[in-house]
């Protein structure tokens, strides 16, 4: 009832469907709808980020407590000490995203254009792995890539591992505890996030466009390059973002499939926060990660020219 | 050779599918393993021991129950709050609209570890005890945006004339909402709810920071990766996979039959 008596502070925003100017009570409806959810996000998402910012410039110890001392040196120290992990995170995530695109595109294309009546079955097979906890599935890669397993011995007899160890992706005759294993795990874990947006985008393409290109004597490769791929760009952009962002912050694959030499920035934040209990450093590191990712994402969206996407 | 070239896309797609499915097959096969040591990474011999005693490991089924409980409450919370926001965004013009959109988008564009650490910092500073409630609060927070996105897309694509028609036929606003708007929005709401359930049930990173000593199922698996992986983990992973596939198939049969009749 207070809603009915209080006048809104500014000219009334009218509901889309109403023609006449609605009464005050109605004009407040959207705000009431928004209130609980937005409050939740403000308190448990936005406010913590502000807290985090203030924590990152605090000094002190666990026993004496932390105080804000505008100690920006934490950022420099953190960057100076952990830049290898930052570079590694971005590198691993970028390679995994590229692999996801290369592997995921044919499958999305298959579901959209070639699967016919098998479409639903293939779709279920893409989504189904989600239902087994991803930690269990990541652990399964330990079995698949085991030193004495068939995959590693096959790669060895093909001299594949000689090539990868020459460029530093693997070490000796094993795959586990090397960058290759971590990238392989990252690619596997985020592949569905690439396939689903690609599929929704490809599915909307009118098949008659393919026919038209064919009628104009375009070879299949040309059709793909000039028609299909450009039209699927929004899916490519959405998919690469959905893959790159979580992959860059991930620490599970590096922990389970890598060794101490493959630690990513997520591992550092996790151990600083939960084990070392150095909250300022953990806060500074996650701020740098957040800023780096937001900057890269904004730049990428500008470059890809799909700003209407978000 | 020609055949190979013509079907290159199909072959590449199927290879990717195999890459996606392989770990699930391994999890399933190894649920019948009888490992020698504490770790279930190498095949020894066939056994159904774990299947006949899925709760035989201490704390395993307790953590599973807790995860299910949290997932149910997080789904309810996120679906209700998210649907309200989605309706406001899809149906009304108001100030601060673009800021609201940004606030909804940001949690989805943020690495989980950043959200996890900052929320834990807040709880620490406020002196709030970590446990069931902090996990639930965190899960509702990160599921919310996904519900809003799913429901908003559905409500936006709905023909506004349907509601006008209902009102022309003397339906009250409540009746219009219950008989027209809600049924049309239902698939979007259901999709958002399903997504929330899956995200909450499987979440590890945010839970790891905000759980304190409470152990959810993913936390149990994480711990066991350090201490030794019981075969029962694979049993539960396989069972969940089979139940989910059966549900999806059943749902498809059901909707298929309804469409035909």
C-alpha cells in the first residue's frame, strides 16, 4: 500500500502493452519484480567484488587482522611472482579454445545439417556427459592417458610423443603430468560450451543458401568459406567466450592432470586463499585475472563486430 | 578416397563425439573394476562389489544427499528470483534497464574462481559461519543469471497479441497470466530450472571456497582424488548418467506422442 501512495521520483516508464497511462501502482510493478533478485546479486555478487578490492590493498597478518593501508605494492609483488602462471593460464586457455573450435565445429555442423533423424540422439550424447560429475570424468582421463595405457603406447609407436616433447608439450614417453594432458583435459571439459552455441547458430542458417551457392558454381569449400562460416560468426564468438573464460580461471585440470610445473593462476589463487591464507595476495591476483579477462573479452567482441551479442 | 573426402565432416564430427563420450565409457567400465590399491585408475578384474554396495564408503552417500538437497533449493530459489527478473526485463520499460542487464551478464562472464574468492572474503569479513547456507547462497547467486537468460528469451519471443486476445475475451489479469502467459513461458522456466540443477549439483570451484568443512559430492570426489578413489564414485557417476539419459529419452517419447495425438 505504500507503493500506491509513494509517487515515483521520475516520469513514469510505461509497460509496453499498455496504451493508456497506467496508475502509479502499476508503474512500480517492474521494480517490485526486480527487487529480490537484483538485491541478491548486489549483496552476494557486486558487494563481494568491492570487498575484494579493499582486501587487495590491505596489509596485516592473520593474528593481528588486516587493515586497509592502500598497499598497492601487493599487485606488483603478485604479478612479479606469479606472471608465469598468468601467461600459462592465458596460453593453455587459448590453445584449448582453438582446439574446441576445430573439434567442435564439425560436430555442430554434423548435428545441424547431416544428422537427419539421428539429430536428437547425437544431441543427447553431447549433453549427456554433463550428468556425470565433471570431476569424475576428468579423473577418467588419468586412466585413458596412463603411462602404460594403449593411448600412450600408440602415440609412442607413432613417434607422436617425440614431436610433442621436442616442442615442450610433453616430457619423455609420458602424457600425464605434462602441458599436453592439461590442455587435453581443458579442451574436453569445455567442448560442449563450444558446440551448443555453434549448433544453435548453424541450425538457423537457411539450407537454401547452400543450394544457391552451389547453383552459382561455388565449390563446397567456397560455400563454407563465403556463406556458412560468416553466418556462424555469432556462434563462434559466443562459443569461444564460453570456453576461454572458464578455462582461463580453471584449476581442476591443472591439479588433477598436471604436475607442479603446470600450475595455472586458478591454482595459485586457490592455494593462497585456502591454504596460505594470504587474502590480500589472493584478492589482488583474482582482480588482475578479472581485469585481464574483461579487457580481452571487450577487445575481442569489438574486433569480431558482434556487440549486439551481449 | 572420394568417399573419404565427401564424408570428411561426418567423420571428424563422429571422432569429436567419441572424444566426448570416451571418459563416460571409462567411468562406466571402471565401476566394475576391483582395484588392488586405493586408486581406481588401472584395470584389475571384473567385479560387481561396488554396485551391490554403493554406499559402502564412509560419507559418500551423505555428501550425495547434501548435494541433491542444495541443488533442489538452489534451483527453486534461482528459478523464482530469475523468472521475476526475466518478466520485468521482457515486459516493461524502466530506468536502469541497461545496468540491470549488465548485472545479469557479469556473473556469466566472470571466472568462477574470482566470484568464489570474493564471496568467501565477504563471508569471512562478516564473520558468517561457512556451511550449508553459504553454499546455498552462492549457488543461487550464480544460477540466477542463467535462469534470467533462458526465461527472457522465451517471453520475448511470445506474441503479445495472445494476451490481448485473452483480455478481449474478458479474462482478468490474473486469469490471463495463469492461463496464457505462464503456460507459454513454461518451457523457458523449465530449461532455466534444469540448467540451475545441473550447475548447482556439479559445482566445485565456488563450493570449494564457500563450504568450510561441509562436504558436497564434488568435494568428496576432489578429496578422494588425493586420498584414494573408491569404485563407488564410478557407480554413482554411471547411475546418474543412465538416469539422466533415460529421463531425456522418456521426455522425448512423451512429447513425441503428445504431438502426434
